[in-house]
C-alpha cells in the first residue's frame, strides 16, 4: 500500500501508482459536512455512471453506512496508473472535485492498493 506522503505533482497520487503498468486500486473515504449529506450523495450519484464509461475503468463502487449518515466509502480499480491519472484530469472530475470541496468535512482519505495477483 502507498500513502499519499510519497506523492508527485500536486499531491494527488503516489509516484508508484502513476508508474504502474498493472491494475491499481484506491479505497477512499469522505464525510459530509453537517447538513450537506444529501448534496454530497447527489454529486456522487451523478458522477458514477460517467466514470464507468472511462477508458481503463474496471470498477467504481461507492457505499454508505446506516450507522454513519453522510459517510461514503469509495472503491476504484483502474487498468494502470496512467488510466487513473487520466481519470482525475477529466473535465467532469475537475467539476466534481470543485463541487464537493464545500461539501466534504476535512480531506478526502485515500489508500492505494495493488492486487495480490493479476
């Protein structure tokens, strides 16, 4: 696993993720600010079908918890580091990141993962 401290250009992804020519995955977590859970969920629901059409997409799932309303767990799997790098640079993702900036409490959390076998 890689932590985001080992990052390149704007701290978005670790260098080993970007260099990967094999599948990479990320587990992410976001919490909505008080009173913003419905807005954050709507933004997430809107982006899911768009992401699933992108080149290199393998899986993009988002889950929530009944015990923690406004908490969202993301699991993304991409064919390579280049694919996920391209994903976050898409105009619709840049719009999404801008939209959720005022909805998320604190920073988005990310843990980078690789399959045990490919």
